[in-house]
C-alpha cells in the first residue's frame, strides 16, 4: 500500500517539476510548425543525456529545431557542416603556436558547445566521424597531450540525407549505436505546409527568448531519474531487446533469417532511459508500456542488422521492430 502512496506523491512532484517541458514545447512551436515527433525526440535526448541522429530530406527544419532549442535554454550552439575534406582538428580543435607567449596553445574546436549540430555527418571520412563519436561517448576531447572536459549539458544532433549516396561515408554500425535515437523525419501535413508558407512570407522575425539555463537542465535530468520504472516494464524492455537477438524464442521464427545481429545491452539501457524521459515529458511519474512502444522504433531501428535475405526481400528494421512489438506480451 505504501508504494501506491509513494507513486501518487512522486506523480504530483513530477507533474510540478515538468512544467518547463510545456514552456519549451510552446517556445519550439513559435519557430517550428508541426514536427512534433522531432521536438519530442530532441527533448528525450536532452533529458536522458543521449545524442540524436536525424534522417530526412533537406528543408525539414532539422537545423532550425536544434538552434531554437539552444536559444530557449540559453546555451552555446555550434554547427559543423561535414564535408569530404574536413579534418578531425576542424571539429575538436588543434594546438597553435603563440608568438606572443612563445609556446603552443590549445585552440578549441566547435565541438566545445552545449548543442552541436553535425550536419550531414555521413559526408565526412571515418577519421572525422570517429573524432566526434569519441567526444560523444567520453564527454571529453584530447588535443595533443591535454584532455579537456566538454561543457554540460552536451547534446549532438547529427543529420543525414537518405537520398544521396554519392560522396558519402555511411556510419559503421558500432558508431551509429552511440546515438540514443535515430529519428526518421517526414514531410509536414498539408495544413502545416500552408502555415509554414504563411509564416515565412510574412517576413516576421521570430525572437526566441531563453526561458531556462543549463543548470535547470542538469536539475531536470536528476528528476527524470526518479521516474518509477516497474519490474514488469523492465521485463518488457528486456523481452523486446531479446526478441531482436533470439526471435525464435518469441514465436517469431520468420524473423530468424532476416536479422544478422540484434540490439546490444546499450539498446536495453537506452530504451529504459528514453521511456523515463518520455513519461516525464507527458508529466507522469511512472513508465507505462505505451511509453516503451512510443519510442521503441527510434531506439531500435539503427541497432538491428539485416541479412542479405532481408535486403533482397525489401524488409526494413522498422517492420521487424513492429512485428516484435506486436508479438511480445505487454505487461
């Protein structure tokens, strides 16, 4: 009985402490019309300290979204346009000689910001990609012999264009796995498109004012960790991830020949963390199965390897995740 009271109290506390989410959403809506899923994904990444990989054709407000979020949080924002001739030093920084002091000094690169937009990450060679991915994983950068901490919060939003394959260096599976979410963005709806046209031809300059600081985000992350995750939900998350590895144990024999490798423990961890953040965004103090289902595609779509057989049959990881969610028993 005590647990029920605790959950009620926790729910009330989280309802109060998650009020800023509504303010952030309202602020994002001023600059971005539609794209609710993109905005929610960015907030999940921000609140659970995870990075986001976005896939979508150019012009879907990917850059605008992260720039607006950085403005609302009064945080440093930097944008790196990835090109085939980019060098790791262009991202993390390098040592430069100061004639005035007669010694080498570290010149920090654009990765030293709270929000880093890695635009078209698959355009740069592997050396540059791995320099950024090390920063994402370790939250630090080594320039020459010195190691520097990256600012907190630190969120990387990388974008890639799914259409063009020419002159691109696709991210290896092990590196894609570093991203908490891979979000596929679609075109806006017809009525949203009309609003976008209206907003952009009016010539009005939308001023985004900060509504919170980086310390508020750090505090919010601590509150997100308090969101209650029941043992049954833990079991549900583990079952979903295990079904990507051993589909035959979950009566999904037809998927066995289609999956070359399933989700790693990182998939389970991120599914749990993202579910908590999603519940928090919905002003709830506990996770329900619907939260897990809502973010399962974004957490798992880049963590399932497809066999040649699957590719030949045009089966996507999306479809595999959908089949697993339909089969695994919901608590």
